[in-house]
C-alpha cells in the first residue's frame, strides 16, 4: 500500500521517529489516490496503522527503560569512583604512593565511564522525549483518520470516477528522467568516495590521539597523586 512502513526493531531502513513523523505529515488524499481499491485498502491501512502504533508504544517503553538503566549505571559509576578515591587516600596515609597511584588510575577509569554514561543518558533522555511526543502526535493522526474513514472512501470513489487517463510520456520527458537517473548515480559514487576518505582520515586521527593519551596517562596519575596529597595535608 505504501502509506506507512511497518516498524522494525530498533534500527532499520527508516528510524521509528522518521516513521511516526511520516505518518503525522503524510498527505492522506495523495496516498488514497494511489490505491486501486480505496474501499478495501483504506480499511487495510487503518488496521496497519493500529498495528504500527502498538509497535511504536513498545519502542517508547524500551527507550524509557534504557533511560532508567543509564541513570542506575551513572549512579553506580559515581559511587565506585568515590570508593576508589577513598582507597587512594588510605594508601597515601599509609605511605604507599604506588598503591595510591593504582587506586587513582582505577578512579580515572571510572570517571571516564561516568562521563560517557552521562553523555549517553542525555542523548537517551532526549530521544525518549522526542519519541514520546511523536507517538502522541501519531496517535492523534490515526484517530483523525479513523473518524474520517467512511467519508474518505466516498471521496476516493468519487475521484476515481472523475479520473481522466493521463497522456503518455513524451520522448522529452523520458530523456529528462534518464538524465536525472544518471546524475543521481554519479552523485552517489562521489558521496561513497568522500565517505571512504573521511573514514580513513578519522582512523588516522584516532591513532594519533591514542598515542598522545598514552603519553599523558602517567603524568596525569602523578598530578592526581599530588593533588590528593595536597588535599589530605589540608585536613
């Protein structure tokens, strides 16, 4: 039928947000004009929309559940990082700098995990909010379609009755279509080349960054240890 693509789990050719947006913004009359049997296909369309909304609600529930899990993970990382800082303090007080460095290294890892989780949480919360709003808008759209279902059937039958056979495509039209297809193919090849080049540059850049991070790691631990000692001296 082509009016609304059935959702697939999590990721597919079109994301769930895009599918819901397509439903809300869709030109209903245009979709019905393409139907060969509007009376039957409108009923089929409504049934399909109901099914898609059910799947979208499952997706919303999953997004909210994932947001909750990330919140719990963030709290766990923060608590564990605090625990390792406390252990580092105990090691310094015991005069064991090497052990303190090990504890601080572990804390640094957990701080990095905490920061990454916090970033993911913000993204997930934004996605969940967008998805919830899109679902509500889509539900209203389906209610509207259902309320107009019988009227739409009558209007569609009337338009079909008034249809005039479209004139055949001229040679000029066919040529224009052919040129458009060639241009699109060339653009796609160019895009593939640019993406391949970008991926290579990204890989090189990441390798350089990794080397600098390794160089800075030991220095960072010395700085952390010095800061911890200074903190303890003030107590």
